C-alpha cells in the first residue's frame, strides 16, 4: 500500500509544477501586471517604467517565474492593491470561512445522499425510488447558481428564515457561543444550496451499486441459505455498496471548489470563492494568481485522496 501512495505522490509533483507554470503564463496574459493599481495613474510613464524594470517585470517570463516560485516558498504571494495587505494574510482570513462552509456542506451531502441512495436502491422501481430518481434528474439539470439564487430569494428574502449575506452578525464577540451559533447560522443556507445539488451524483451511484450488488451470486447464495432479508442487506449488500462511496470523498472536495466560487458570491459570504471572483473583476493580479494556484492544488490533492481511498477499498487497482 505504501508503495502505491509514494508513487502516486511522486506523480502529483510534476502535475503541481505544470499547474504553476500554466497559472503563471495565464496571469501574464492578463491586462496589466502586479504593479497595476498600486501606483498613481498620474505618475510619469518614465518613472513607472523604471519601477517595472527595478522589480523585474520586464524580465523574460521564465525568469519572473523562478522569482515568483522562490517567493511562494518563502510565503510571499505579493500584495493586494485593493485591500492594501499581503495576499497570504488576506487568503488566510477568507480560508477559515471557506473551510467551515465546505465542511458543513460535505457533512450534509453524505447525510442526505447515503439514506436516499440506500432507499432508492433497495426499493428500486417503486414510487419512492421514482421520486428520488426524479429529484436527482432535476438536480443534474439545475445549475448551482440558479438553485442558490432561488433558495436565497425564498428563504432569505421572502420568509426571512436565513440571513442574506455576511458570515457573522456584526458586533458578535469572537469565541463566544453567540458568535459560533451566528457563524453556523450564516453558512447554513449556502451549505444547503451546495449540498442539495452535490448529493445527486452520490445518490445515483449508490443506487446503481446496490441494484448491481443485489444480483450477484454471493447475495443469491446468502438468500438460499435462509438468511433474513435485513441480514442480507446489512451484512452483504450495504457493506459492499458503501465502500466505493468513500472513494468519492476526494472528488467531492474538488467539486466544492467550483461550488464555493458561485455560492459565496451569491450569498456575499466572505470566503475564498467570493475573493476569487472579486480579484478577477478588479484585476487584482496577485490575489487572482495565488487563488488559482491554490484551487488547482486542492483539486490535485482531492484526486490523490480519492485514489488512495479507492486503493484501500479495492486492492486490485494498486500499482505493483
């Protein structure tokens, strides 16, 4: 097992290097540069060009890339011209909110999808199964940003059950019970929005796994030996059907990356996703570059986690 893990990590290293090169090249293709927005627009062009030369912004792209990577290893991601603060500090503040939003969303996804998938698979072709399958079809067809907007309009503006923006009630004292409950209250509706759409793939996959497992020979043998139906499902069908779901954990993390970008912007939730869109629209070069790289690394790590979990569930896929 450890050989597979080490080999998979070694494969990940060139992926991260290639990702960083692509991110840097795409960032260089954006209008402006890391100096844009930091200087007075009325500054003399000759003085501005002198500053660019001094900062190395006129150097070849590969020279700038080497300097950029060196700064990243020292924790220097540049400075945000909009917020006038280091990018690493800005991302650190927003990362906490995105982490808790993603964690609550993952919990809700599995709390919803596993029971629905089990019911749909066990009682396939029933009215209940058709209702659950219909929900998954609607979920597949509904864009996340439209679904989030509808929930915000209904439960935020019409019923007033949830706040329509922010991550905490203004004036709350950090560390108190009221502060913690306010944080949870503000992230609940965005998490529900992502979870209800994010469950559909897991529900369908689990349903199909259960239906397929029910028809296998060892299940027919268990029934022929006189095992009760509940024992057949709990000891044989579910145990074999639920294991592959664990391998989806890493891919769920990857899916949350794109989800938070839209949901945080819709709910004005101050996380990394909202910051990412803001940095693009305001051309905050340093923030956009750093977040794109972090999102890409998170996606690669999510795939790595899924591969490792899948190798534990099914040893046949391990690389010898």
